[in-house]
C-alpha cells in the first residue's frame, strides 16, 4: 500500500459506494450500519461525509465509511483503490 493507492481510495465518494447520484443536496437513506425502519443516514454532497442520526456512525470519506462497515484500513484501501 502506498500514498498513491490511499489517494485513489479517498477519491471514491460515498455516493459511488452506495450507487447514488450526487445531486448537490444531502440525501437521507436507510442506514446500512443497523436495522433501520426510517431513513436516518444522511449523505452529504461533494464528498462531505455521512452521519446516522440513529446509531451515531459518522465520518468524512469513503475510507471511514468502509471502516465503519467493519473493514480494516488496509482492507478498505484494497477495496477502494480500484473502484
């Protein structure tokens, strides 16, 4: 793992990971971190991060998102670098 791979991984947006279009507005969806009946996970536009107002998981980039899903830092980089 090198700096170039880390930078490529950071360029993957959370929108891309979730198959959403970045429409320039925040989007509220059902949380992927817990069983959710109502949308509580907010995805901010322009790679601005995410925050679940039910379980409290939050972060600023796709690496943090993958780590919140249970991946290690190395696993997250490995998954994201060629996304």
